[in-house]
């Protein structure tokens, strides 16, 4: 079942998409695939559910991504 993202402030409707998220953390490129996202076709706004953001945050707190002293 796809999550419901509701309506965008522009009055458009957020639609479910599965996206790739790229970010740089401590000079390392991190790529997350199949990240659920709501996207508005009217204005292009994008939103994530709180549980998805919490999961991304917990992944980034992982030891592999912590900056190590030289």
C-alpha cells in the first residue's frame, strides 16, 4: 500500500514516488535508493514522511559516516 501524502499548500495533490537521494556526509557521497517521497505535480514541492526522515537520520549517525580524526 502506497502512503498518502495529502494535499500540497498549492492545492495540488502529492503523489507517491520512489526516488534516489544523494548527499555528501563528511566528504563522502552517500546514495540512498528507493526512498518514498510525495511529489506535487502542480508546483514541484516534495515531502517525506517523518518515519522516512528518522530512518535516514539514523543511517547517517552510523559509525561508517562519522568523521574520524587524522
